[in-house]
C-alpha cells in the first residue's frame, strides 16, 4: 500500500525512469538484507523493502508499456509484455534455484542482488515514456 501511495508523487518528482532504477537498486538491497537475515524480524523488514520496490517498479513499467503502444494494439502489446514478464519468472527461478543449490540460499541471494543492483544502475540511463 505504501508504494501505491508513494509512486505517483515520486514519478512526478524524479520521473518514471528514476523510479524504476531506484526500485531495482532498492530490491537488490532488500535481497542482500534477506540473505544476511538472522532473525524473523530482519527477514520481514527485508521482504517489506522488496515488496515496496517490486510494486514501484511494476507500476512504472506497466504504464510505460501501455503509453508506448498505439491504442489499436495496446491489448496485444500488454499480452505479449505480460507473457514475457511471466516467462522470465520461470527462467529466473530456475537460475536462482540452481545457484542456491550450488552455493546456498544466502550466497545466491547476494549474487542475484549484485546483478540486479548493477542492472538497476544501467537502467538509469534509459528514459521511459
């Protein structure tokens, strides 16, 4: 709920691209925190950070895809976007599971957090519609 309230003013203030990049870095921080969590409270706080970042990013990406599509093709565009988005979950889960099996869950979270943080920094250069 907090992200739903915070995203519109953030988007007006810094722009959608900055919100997406910041959300990716925030998600990476939450994942790293989760990997280091030694208690339920710390894990809950990390997951709260991840949830805020997730909603912030998703809202902005959905808006960007809808705004970039022509009205006649908006439905088809969204269906392809969501299909690819959901498919990436399966591939990401496979990679995360394989990594966790080899290295352990905390190390896998840190590896993926580092990758996501790097990707978040790269996305800051691109502008969303």
